[in-house]
């Protein structure tokens, strides 16, 4: 493999200008270890980002479901759920819901107002990752005023 060019000068025929010593081809163990560490860090970063994205997507899907159920239950008020004081419960799309309806304002205020407002509190409950999650909405609705006695 060695070629004699002049007295006491030996030249490696391949890559003589690129390598510090003849026959030094390939990577050293340290170069391979550094490359593997960099590759491992890159894979860890990508895996973390994908995992976080999946968690956020699942959470957003659950929040959309909760909002949809709340909208459905509140839309049923006055139709098939009467607006009268008390508590009503039910289930929809795997979520438990509870409606608490109470008169709004003092007795004097209610007598003075032309309508009877009711404070409606909707609480949704569901199990997520082994613990109970809740979401609550509050709104005012108009109850029917009892007929006046002549």
C-alpha cells in the first residue's frame, strides 16, 4: 500500500491530503458515541413533542365534548326540562350532569320585577385519569310567573 516517492518519504496512495495518517479510515469510537448521543437527544425531543401533542389533542376533544353536552342540556331548559326550583340530574355522552335551579333576587325584588328570574347552575362531572373532573356554568333563565288570583 505504501509508495516510495523519494528517499525516506512514504506516501499513502489514497486520501493522502485528507487524513492525518495513512490507513485512518472510518470513525473512531468517540465519534460514534457522540453521534449516538446527538441522535438519542433528537429522538427524545421528537418523542416528547409527539406525546405532548397527543395529550393536548385528547384534552381538546374532551373539552369540546363537555361544551357540547352543556349546550345541549341548557338548550333543553324550558322545553323538556322545566324551569322550576330544585335539582335535576341526568347523563349525556358518558358525562353526569346536575342542574340546580333557584329563584334569583330577594322576595321584594321578585315581586317588583315583571318576570321571575331563576339562577341556573349546571355542573358536569366525568372521570379522567383516575380522578373526577368537573365543569360548571351559571346563567339566568326566566321562570313562568304564577297566574294572578282575581
